[in-house]
C-alpha cells in the first residue's frame, strides 16, 4: 500500500473527544483489568463509541492511503489505550468498507504484533482479518498458514481465531492446519484460542468438533478440550 498522509484534524479530534470524556476514577481499574502498561483515560466502550460517532462522521478520509496513515498515526502515537481502541474503531468504520482489501492485511499485521494483547488481537483477527479471508481466500489463506507457524504468538492466535464468525463457511482444512501447528505449544493464549475456535464451530457442527477432539486425543491440551466441548458435552 502506498504511503499516505495522516489527517491531523481527525487524529486531534479523536484524542480531544476521549480526553473530554475521561473519567480518571475509572482508569486505574480498567488498566489493572487489562494488565496494561499503557494508561487509560477511563472511557468505557459504550461511552467511547458515543463520543467518537460524530467525530468519525464529520470527516471522510478520501483515499485508502490517507485512511491507513491516519489509523497508524492514532495507533503509534497513542498515549492512552482508548486511543488505540479508537484506531481499531476507525478501521471498521462503514465509510471505509471499500478499503478492506488484501493489501490492508499489512496494516492489521502491525496492529496485531505491536498491540500484542488479547483485547487488540481478538477484535482485529475476528472482525478485520476474518472478512479479508472470506473476501479473498487465495491471497489471505497462505498468509494465515504462515502466521500459524510464526514465532510471534499473536500472529498465531490470529490465524486460529480469524474464522470465528464463519459458521458453515469455515475452511476446516485451514482451521485444523492452524490448530495442529500449535498443539505442542503450552502458551495459555494459544490453547485458549484453539478451544474458542472449536467451540464456535461446534454451534454449526457439534459432531465434527467431537470427532476432531477425539482424533487429537492427548495432543489437545485439557484447556483446549474443555473449551471446545463446553457447549456440547
């Protein structure tokens, strides 16, 4: 994707709206819950969405390069975690649906690897990367297979959970390949992701999930197995 110029007005307006909505009394508990090194303003999600709605609607970014640059300006320059949440919100704004193309994956990859925590990774993987995969599997599927074996655990988690909303359209071959690549890893977030992805697919085909869990036997961690079978016994 060609480099673009960030919209300084929009970045400042987003940060200003969050500052105006700040509740310092709530900030410490929010930071502690998320185990975040970055401080919070103390703006819960419903409030953040409400105060940012008119700001994001007031300025339509004219091209994909400028949109990506504005997202990254918000993301990289964030001093408070809500500013990073706002950057993720901007990536999903309805005005920029046409920018959701395969080349946008580079943007999301940076946000996944530098966000490096479940609150950022899960939203981006399931609501941004997943739709890219659905729209252009030829381009995105090989990247997910590569991510599943990457040294970065957050790329690997993203590869496992990117199909959470796919239901009957789930690419089981891809899902199982991403899971199998991580069966030996003892990382909590990877084991939880495996169980979550299987539990989600179990709403569509419980018998298949039972079969997969049985087939993997002890190779599947107790945490992953428990999560996978939580709603089907």
